[in-house]
């Protein structure tokens, strides 16, 4: 019985996982050997960032459970895995505080005109420019998983109105003024001065923010994407910024990563870009290992793990999400 790891663990993390499953063999494949060793795994913990031959994994018939070290699951939810009996659980909500902090850095950078002031600083040009405010605005959150809920909690003290949409509009956090079903997205866009994207990537959300959808946003609104890059069509975003439909965009993710050096987004002073670092944390590997061990003990005792995913939707139902990280 073998557990294969593929995230940046140290020896102490391997020891911790071994202690949670003393009768199992624990192998740290790393990115270098994951394609070779994944077909030998009964349990996979991690995130393969290199190409994996999933057909070979499925043909081996061994893999029973994937515990992703990421919230996004496009790295493993290939058609064969979706159609199989393999259990999949995610790290949804585990890094919600860090994603919220990254969202704040992009949002306040745009509101307080950080890109323009940075450019002026580079020129040694001490110039005052108009800035915007968060207080008194309406903020819309698209996707109320762990990241969306943490954002609602951290934003509410700023004296704003908070509205949100979600595929499962249930159990609304107290901080929200309104929680609507996903099919009311255009209603959210029509009333929001700031739109925060924290929704998963799946067949329903790929390219969701195209030219038509961006045109539904309020004139002069801000868009912040800390979800997945492919949720927003880059060409449509460039057009919405150029026309003035959007006052600014903060992007921790882009449609193609890394973002092409030729992208018009780089030079736009209304855009702030960070290189998909929203979930980074000095404790990321420690927290991932702690959570993996919680789920591992549940799995080995016959319980279902937290954050088990609806493989068609690509994310867990709110009733099974581990809330410790977002409370």
C-alpha cells in the first residue's frame, strides 16, 4: 500500500505523513518522478505540475484517492479521472487568508493608483494624482467557497455593501448583504463597483468573462481575479480597459501563464499583475501536510475526507468543506 507525494515536502513532512499511516509506504516522488511513480500509488497527495500520463495511471487500477495540495483541480480532473471511482479532495479554503491578502494588495493598489505612482517614482516625479475609495462601495464576490467567504469576512469592516453569487447559494455568511444563485451573475455585475473573482474553473466558468459579460459590468468598475486565469478572456479584458468600461484590473492569474511578454496588459497603468502567488505562504507546506494528515486519518478509518469534490463541477459542496482555515 503506497502513498505518493508530489509537493515541496521536507523530510519532516514525510515523517509526519508516515506517522499518520504507519502501515503504508510513503514515497516522495517530487515533480521529477511523479509521472513514473503515480501509476504505483494507491493514494496521491500533491499537485503534478508536469505532464502526467493519466491513461497509464488509470490502466494500473491502483489509485483510489487524490488529495490535491491545491484548490484548483484542472491538474488532475481529466476525463478518465472524472469518470472513474477515484475519490478526489481539494485544498479548498486552506489558503483563504493568503488569497484574501493578495486580493487586498491588488485592490488597494488599484484604488490608491499604485501603478501610476510607481511609474512616477521610477521617473523621480513627485506628482499627486486623484485616488479612489473602498469605503461606501458595493463589492460583488463571484464564488463563495473558502476564498470568497474569507474575503467577505475581511472586507465587511470597510463599511461597504457586499453581494455574492454561488453555485450553491446556501448558508450565507453573516457579512453578506445578498447571496444569489450563479445565474444572477449579471445582476451582481450591474450593481457592483468592484468585482472579485474567486470561482472555480470548469466547463461552465471557462471564458465566462468574455466581451459580453464584461460589458454587463458597471462603467468604471474594477475587476480582481484571484481565481483561475481562464475564467477571463484576455482579449476581452484588454478591450474593456481600453474603452474605459473598466477602471482597472488586478490579476493574480492570467488566461495563459506565464503571461506573454507581448501582452498589452503589462504596460497598462490601470492593471496590476502578480504571478499567481495568491496562495503562497511561509507555512504553506506545513499547513498542507497538517490538512493531508487530518484527511488521511479520516480516510484510513473509513470516513470520507473533508473537501471531497464533485468531480463534474470541479469543487466540493459547501457541506463538506473543511472550515477550520476560514473561521
